């Protein structure tokens, strides 16, 4: 098939019987605006981008296999779309890798079973990672090997989230360390499914679902970060933020509309009652965190829904704590709390406050002076992972309307349904939808 001249550049065909027999040959020939369109087949190579503005894509309907890795390097405005990478072997790197670049897109790829990270993007801005499936990555614990998606040392081109780094709509599971690990500024992590990144060595590898924890290229922790509308379950800590020194290293963190929970056993066979370390959400050493409209669930004794350690200026509202076997909220230092209200608790211990167990909503109010509008009781949700509100749930219409915050992503629920602009909000990640009403069956038509 001859090359096709497109308005944005040349579409160059790659594969058996095509103009270019290898992906690397196409990348070597491509100039900015070109597309390397790769047909079905197995490509025994590790292609490397050579210039800015090139799209490397699978031919429509095909799923080409690359046995090595794909390296964007520092080439700006590059895209990798639609590949299967089953055998990457590169400790300290990723099956799809980018470094010190901007404007990139990594989407719709399937990465599994290799040595190293699945996707590794470092020192980048205005970058999108979406629609990928990453699972079963392997490697020695402690670095980034065996992580699903690694996004580190990020920033924004203009101090906005839209031109920062966005990680969304990915499925990340059964990797041998962390699911999604992040570091830097202006990050958005949303609409991802992250689960069961845990194995029998969990106590030494300490695998987490979505984690901000590290120092790289002068960036420590995360500043300006949105984590929303994710489903995260069955890791040592499902969502974890940790600074290394000062509170400023983790600040302006927004965690909302997430469904976060644990099962008795992981899909990898781990007994989570004995191998779990901490919490659904663990926040340690930071400031200015906003935890709104999440639905949290536990099945283990002693496993906390939220562990709010030395994370100052914490705002916790409109959350469902469905923790019948464990404490809901642990606040070892009450001075960190700026707002705690409109939450719904179903737990034997609602709040551990300065070391004291508060087991009723009345005790929480009298001891802490918070939760004036908080509730205690069964939230009446559907089973996880889709804990929608059922008819009669006390969460319906019992939350605070947070429209005034001006965060558009919070103004819809995890399913994308718009919350009220003026009335009370429902508590939790989902708003209540009654569904269609069946018409009555005992009517008689009268013709006049």
C-alpha cells in the first residue's frame, strides 16, 4: 500500500508487505505531522522516536505486538496508540517511556508481564495517559519496577490542570508493586480502575493503589492534585499521599467522587485481613486536603477508611464510611481538622480522635465539636464496586451543596450525573436515581 498524504502529514504504512517492514524504519523516516500506521503482526524490536510531532498508531482493527519497549524520549507532541507489549525487559524504565517532553499522548495500549514499569513518564507537561490496560508487571521492589503507571516530576505549562499531566480511564491491576504512582505538580488522576496490586510479599513491597510518595528531579510529593471518580480496591493502601519533610510537599490535594474499598481476599489470593497495612485513604505530612463525596468500604477488623495523620487543614465532607468491621476515621491529632461534617458512618468506631474511640455520632459531636449534620446508620447502598444509593438511604439529600467551590468535576457524581446546583447534595460518590417508574396496570380507558 502506498503512503497516503494527509493534511497533517504523511501516513506511512508499516508491516509485512507495507512500505516499512519495521516500526523503527518508519520512525527514522517520519517528520513532524506524520503517522506511522502499524498493521497486525509481531514486531521484534524496541522502537525509539526520532523527532517531534509523530503519531505511532495501530492500524484500525489491528493489535500489533511489540516485544520490546517503545521510547518517546524527549520528542514533543508524540502519540503512542493501540499496541500490545507483553515482554518488556527494562529495569528502571517503562514499556512505554517518555522523558522531559510536552504534549504527549499514550493511549489504548495493553502492557503486561514485563520487567520494569508499564508506563513511565518523567519531567513532562501537558501530557495525557488514557485508555490503557497495565497488569502483572514484575521486578524487584523499592524502585519503580513492577509498578503499573509511573508519572513523576510533572508540571503544567501554564499553572492549570488542563495543561498538566492527566492519567484517566486506565485499568491497572495485579502488578507486583504499586498501581499508579505520581509525583510533581498539577496532576489529574481520574476515572481509573485500580485493583489487586498486591501479592504474598505485601508486607515488604507495601503496594499501594494510587500513591504520591517520592523525591525526584527536585519535586517532592504532590502539589495541586485532583484524584477523583476512580474505583480503587485491594491494596496495602488504596490512596496514599506522603511528604518527606515539610507540609508544603503535599498541598492542595482534592480527593472526591471515588469508590474505595477492600475485599476479604485479593484476586491474587492474598488474605487481606492479615496482609493489609493501613487504610483506604492514608494522608501523611501535608496540608490543605479536601476529601468530598467518596464512598468507602472495609471488610477487615482494624482497617481504617481514612487515616488523617499530620495533614493539616483537612476538609472532610459528604463521605460514606461503610466500615462494619473497622474504624471509619482515625485522626491522631485533632488540630489538623478544618472541617468535618455531613459524613455518614456505618462503623463500630466512627472516629478515633486524639487516641479516643468515639462510637456514636453523639460522642463525635460532644467530644470534637464537629459533625453537626453528620449521620450514623446503614447507608443502604448496592454492593461494591458500584455502591449506588438505594431507596430509603439516609444519604439521600443529607449532604452539603458544594457548588460554591467552583470545581466542575465535583458538580457531577462518579457516573457523570449532575448534582443539584441549589438543593442539598446526596452523600457519597453516587447521587440517588430512582430509575424508571412503571405505569400502573389497573387502569381502565374511558372513551367519551
